[in-house]
């Protein structure tokens, strides 16, 4: 197991290096002087020159990257010009809402997708299968932000069951936290579950034709036990893949939902940074999100080894 983990970690090193170069070059993809763009056209030359010095833009490009990467390896992602605080500190302050939203949405997606996908696979061509097709079409066709507005109209404006927007940390009040996070989590979870359910169905269908399933059925084992203990266990690899990918997408793509529900997470922070041209925050956020993707993929790889002994042998 340890050699497998080391091999995967070494394979991720060049990926992280390439991503760091792309992230560093973000400020140079926008036309004009980054310092002048941040300060606006009304800034005087002395202020622009001072900001260029603070950002290290007077050094050669390779030296700027070396300085930036060296600081990033030490956990220093620079300082926000507008927030007047270290970027790593700002990310830490906004991480909890986004992580809470992603975990809750992923939980909702899994709780919907696995029973729906398994039922559709067992009753192929039946009502459950047709329901899955309709549900998947809904999830693909209707974006999460549109579902959010629909849910706000029904459950917040009309029925007044849940708050329209806002965020309460779970450490302050668990009930209020759940009330504020339920609508955004369901909005994202429904969209994610539509794809996950199709993968569950396809994976379960593939395993249902294996010989050990027929043998278990011939021995008279309970059909539900066969499906959830034997079939689903052997169908986990594709399911884990799509769950891991969707979780990374949730963390990275929550900007619109967080803006609609006024959740002070990473997505809302990134939107504000783009509006203000706060390049240090943009660079730090994109690098952090890229590392989250890498970490999620590594975790999924390790889970492969946990659920499938053949991965450990390889």
C-alpha cells in the first residue's frame, strides 16, 4: 500500500508544477499593466510604480515565478491588495462555508443517486428506469442556479419554510446552519445526482451479469442482500470516480450558488476578486482549487485500493 501511495504522489508532482506555471501566468493573460489595471486609470505613476514594486513586477518573469513559487511552497500565497490580509488567511476564513456546502450537496447527491441507479438497473425498462431517464434529463437540462431561483420562490417566498439567503456557521447554531444550507445544497445535489445515478445504473448492470451474482441467486440469497452487499461492492470503482470528480467540481464551481444565496465562501470571494482585479487572490484561489482537485483525485485512487484488492496487487 505504501509504495502505491508514493508512486501516486510522485506522479502528481509534474501535474502540480504545470498547474503552478499556468496559475502564475494568469495576470499576464490580461492586456495592460497589472498594477495599472488594479489601481484604475485615475492612479498616478508613483502609486503604480510602488504597487509594481510590491507585486515584484519589476523582476524578470522567471525570477517572479521562482519567488512566487518559493513563497507558495511555504504557504504564503501573497497579500490581497483590497482585503489587506494574506491570501492564505482569506482562503481559510472562506473555506468552511464552501466545504460545508460541497459536503452536504454531495451527500444529497449520493443519497438520491445510489437507490435510483440501483432500482433502474434491477428493473431495466420498467418504471424506475424511465424515472431515472426523466430525472437525468432534468438534471442535464436545468442548471443549478435556475433550480435555486425556483426553490427560493417556492420554499422561501411562497411557503416561508426556509430563509432566502445568508449563512450561519454550524458551530453557532446547527439548526440555522441546516436551514440556510438546505436549498443551495439541494440545488447542486440534484444536478450532480443525475449524472451519478446514470453511472450507478451502468456499473450495476455490468456486474449483474457476472457469474458470482447468478451463483448467489441460485443459493437462494435475499435479492436485496445480493445487490447491496455483492453487486454494489464490485461496482464501486466507476461510482467513486464520478463522486470524486463531482466533489471537486462542487468546490470549484460553487460561485454562482454562493452569490445567489449570499454564502461567504470561496466562490463568492473569487467573484469579488475578479471584479476588483485582485490578482493575488485570483492566483491563490486558482492554485488552491487546483490542489483540491489533485487531492480529491489522490483520495479516490486510495479508495480504489481500499474497495478493490486488484488495485493493491497492481
